[in-house]
C-alpha cells in the first residue's frame, strides 16, 4: 500500500499552504494558532519526490487577509506550476482583486470552520457577498465549513453564480457513515456540477489511523460526479488547537503522503479517474495552461 504511486503527468496538489519567515510575513494578531515554518523550497522538494507538477497555494487563516506569503509563493513558483486561493475582507479593493488575479489567484476562501460558525443566515450573507465580489473575475469560492452548515446553506449555494469548492471531504466524517446530516444536499450540488469536493486532509476526516474508513465516502463522492473531485495534501498538515495560547507554535500532523496517495489511487479504481482528479479537473477549475 505504501509503494510509490505513479501519478499522471501534470498532477496537481490542490491544497497546500506556505508559512514563511515571520519577520517578513507577520502572522495575523487574531489568529487561532501559530504554525511552524513551511518554506516554498520544502514544498517543491516534496512535490518533486511525489511526482506532482502543479500546486494550489491556499491562504491560511493565520495570515488573515494579508495574502503576501501566498503571493510570494506564486511569484517564486511561476504560472506554469502554481495558482492561488486568497482571503479577502471588506477592506479589499477592486484594484487589489485585479492584482491578485494577475498574480495567479483563481479563487477566494471563506473559512467558516476556524470560528466554528453555525449561524446559517450569517454564513449565507457572507457567502453571497463574496460571490458577488469575485464572480466578475471568473473566480470560484472555496468554503471550509462543517457538513451540516453546508447542507443548511444549500439553497443559497445552488443559486450562486460561481463555482464552489468544499474543503476536506466537505466536512464529512467517516465515523458518521453515509447518512450524515448535510451530505444529501452536498451530493446534489456535486451531481449538478455546482461544487467540487477536495478529497484532502484524511487525518481530519477519518477515525482509523490508516484512513481506510474513508473509502466509502470517497467512492460516494466519486459516483456523484468524478468531474468535480480534486485532491489536496493540506501540506504542511497544520494542527490547530493543540497549544493553550495562539502564539505557541503547534506541531504539524505526521502524515505519510505516499500512503495517502496509494490509498486514494486504490479507491479511485481506474487510471481514467486518476487522470480526472489529479489533472483534468484542476486544469478546468484553476486554468492551468491558460
């Protein structure tokens, strides 16, 4: 199971972060945790070892709406290799959005999970406002939220005129099986082609140490619409909430990505699905090659 998986040419890791030198890229004072360093160079070494050619840098919550570290990664890696997902707030101007697009940003992240958001009306208002701002740029809206909240917001999500991307199995948990709250609504969004799901961060979603209990959920999402599945490593596997104070550096999860990839390759069944998840779907969503 842990043998090296031969990924197709142009394979993309659709969910990573970088945490650069704090002197040059200071963390947001209101952050919930402090990650250890995760350099652009280390990310490249990891991907070269795994046979991954493309990457999406996702703005992490610890930087707030200051996208400088993410933009630095995009500049270093270049447009052939990297795209970005930014975070914006009410102070982000239209000119700044255009500059982000020029730099390689293709979406904006709405993080409803970091603060444990459960208010459907508040979440819906936020999602609508963000979609209205970035829709004219052709961007998608990436949502990190719990599954019941996504289900409760599904009517609004269906109506938004932008592609949607749900982080980390859309917040589903293997231990809750295939009948958990919010899952039918999310599956309908996926079936309709409205939403992508990142089959990412299994350590967040599985109960078994080898992640094997995620196989039924993976296959369920794949059956719903293989053209809307993505993969992301969530490197460097941040582990918030394990330190009593936000300023204390928290250790990352210990994740064997070769094992993760081997497991996923087995669940995807075919080279065709591997090509879709790792190459064709990211190309379509993030505009690689364009």
